C-alpha cells in the first residue's frame, strides 16, 4: 500500500463531501451505465470491471483524515490490485430485490471513504444473460473526463470479448500519485501562488452578499405572512413552510442551434453564451453593476499529467463588470475575457481559496459569498425527443441545500436540445423567480439569435425575462459578525479549542479569532469535527468552521452528544472491538 497527498482537484471534492451529512452525501456519487453487447457474459462483465480496478489506482484508493500524526493533512492510500465484488441482480420476478431497488441502494448509501474503495458495481441479467452494468463511483475518484475514459475502456473490452479477440488498451502512463507528487514541486507552488493572488484580487472586489437585497425581500415576505424571520436561523430550514431550496429544468430544442449560431457570430464557445446569459440575469436580479460566478474548470491542461484518471476539476471565480448598460454582445465579450483570465488561474488547492475567503470575511467583519455556481456539460449520447420547450420541477434538492450555495446553474448540451437546470436557495429566490430565470435564459439567447443588432441591453433583461424589478439601491453585505470578548470558561469552548490545537499542534488559542486566523487549515476541519465527536460534542459544520465567525461564538453552537445505551462512547466501543 502506498500513500500520497490529496490531489488539488480532490481537495475541492473532499471539502464538498464533508459539508454534507452522511444521509446527503450521495450527491457526490456518480453513476455510470453500460449496455452489455450480445455475446458478453456475466463472467466477462466481472472480468472487465476487475480489469478496470487493476489498471487504475483511483478505483482502489481510500481517503483518510490524516496520516496518523497531529499537524498532518488528509491522505489517499492506494491499495494493491485486487478483484472488486460485482453484484448480480435479475430483471425477472423471482422474489429478490428488483434492479431499481439495488441501484438505488448502491447509489444513495454513503461511501466509507477510509474503509471502502470508491467504486461499486452490479450487472443486471435477464434469463441469465447480462444486459447492463451499473457502476457507482465516488466523485473523489473521478471527474467527467475520467468517466469517459472508463466507459471507453469498457466498450473496447466488450467489443473484443464479443468478437473473441484480444482488446488493445492504451498503457497507463501516469497515476494520481504522480500528480500528487508534482503538486508538491516548486513549479506547482509558483502556479498556486499566482492563482491565489488572482483570487485575492477578485474576492476583494466582490460585494459581501450579492443577493442581500433579495434576501431581505424574502425575510420581509415571510414576516408579512406571519412567520418569525429569525425562526430559520434558530431552528433550521424546517422552521418555515418554504422548502430550503428549489430545483427546476427548462429543456429547449431551439436553444441548441441558436446558441451555436450566436457563439459562431462572436467567435466564442457556446458555453460562454450561456455564461453571459446567466451573468445578465444575475445582474438584473441583484441590481449590482458586477456579477461573480463560480464556473467549473477541468484543469487538465494546467500540468504535465493531463491523462491521469482522478478528480481534477474545481470552480474558478469569474467576476464580470456589468456597468454602463452593455448590449449582450458587449457583455459576452467581457465574459469571454474574464473567463480566459480566470481559467489561467484556476489550478490551485481549493482549500486555500476557502481560507482566503474566510480571512477576507474577518477583515470586513462579515461573511463573503462568492456568487452563483455554473457548470456546462456536453452529453452527446442523450436525446430529448421533443419539439417544444418544457419546464419540469424536481424534488427539493435538500442535499445540495446543505452545501450552503446560493444558486447552481447546470447547462447540459444534448444531441437535440439544451437542458438548463437551476437550483436556488429559497432565501434568495422563490419559485416564480426560478422559473423566470430559466425562461429568461432561453428568451435572451433566442432574442440575440434573431437580432441583427448586438442584442438586448442589460437594462432590458429584467423585462425580457419577466424578473421582478431590480433593487433600486445595491444592498450592503450581511449582518456584522458576532464578537467574542469573554474568557474561555465554558466546557464547550475548551473542547473546541482543545480539538483545534490537537489537530494542528498549535499553542493556546485566542477564541476571538476565527478558525482560519487561529491557524486552522480547511482540509483538517473533518478531523477537528471527528475529535469533537470523540470528546462528546457535536453541532458544528465544516462550513461554519471554515467561515469568519470567532471560535468562541462557534463554541456556543456545540451540544453534548447523548450517551449510548450502554454508556460507552464510540471510541470506547472501538477499543473493545465493537463497531458502533
């Protein structure tokens, strides 16, 4: 077994996974399906999947809180090649669980990151014949490019087995451990330092809360409806009758070619047309003269190991100047320039971004919110099959809401349509605003496609999209941070200070500092939370510790863990050889 640091892309996903309670961590699962061609047996399927696991160390890696010593960060441990247990489930009614039930269980059960390889597999059979393979993966191990490579290898192997001839696979040249080693080099350190400097400049220019005015509107609306505006803060999202977030998708056949024509006219990628449309809508909705977007970038062209199969992507901050009432063409040019600059500085350890934002929040005396997340994905194998635009509402995205984001736009380009999906916190958008954003996204791009001019001006976007009137005055940031000016006399404060000191090997702490200012590292927050649980405390989240609130104030959120029935804490049971 070999150990290595987490790769930089994995660090973003490591934080994302640990932001979620175990019951919601399936948000980070990725499901790969593969139709088994005729002539490929169940035994063949098991051999193909075992071959993948043997060839690619990312599929036989576990992830651990640290290397076993105070002050060390999380590590990945690569296990020797071995066979993966591949389940079989029949589509026939024979009294056993149905395929849908098995897949649901495999794809929603949290991965034990330290004790389980990040891959599960099942083959669906009918009459003893293999029909489909389903592979569930943890996002720490894969990204979209990795999934494509795994599926390509499965197709190559299956074609060879069906034709009874050897399959030729490309040799594995580089592995995640090679990339992790490179990321500790002097060259990578220089790249990261330049990227951090870019982020620092951009974050300093952002408003603390771009949705502040809309957030206050929502609070007034809830108060006017007889709801306590402080109930959600005190009791959680369930304190009101609103869902914590909403999720809807607009699927449009006409957007596919319209976006391509607009992109060709201005010499940009179609993804940037969608990014510009969302920028315009965001600026119109917030009333601000700039918009901050977190666009996801693969980072595969930023280092010498672009062919490594692992998770490499992370969000990069694109801050766009929207002042001067620009036309869509002018805004698109600004978006393209901002995106290119941002992409040049996207390759860095994302935990350092988290710490940078925390320090900026401490400097301002209020938390800083980065803005909307935007993702563009091509799915060349998927078809819509419809002729008209349709809006579909999805179940409440409770798992996503736990991550603390404000909005997330995902644009999927299919073979015959574009699917524009928006998830939004109810604190900043109600259902009408979500639908207006989606329909406005389509209307804005279609208007640019039909126009012989440079497209609508930003001042016309709210009317075109049917958005509510923009706030007249750009709102200031969120409420000032609470302060801590007492001695660490209570037990919870001592427990929190002790856990932070132990994990980082720090001297005594000033509890008026935030976790980051006190010397805490974002990647080690999961270990701090684990130490708190071991000492009998819970109630804090990764997001809270990663923010600018003083440690002494956060200690007030800790609550004692109820003792187990036999009065043993989990750590005691582990020492007795009993799994809690």
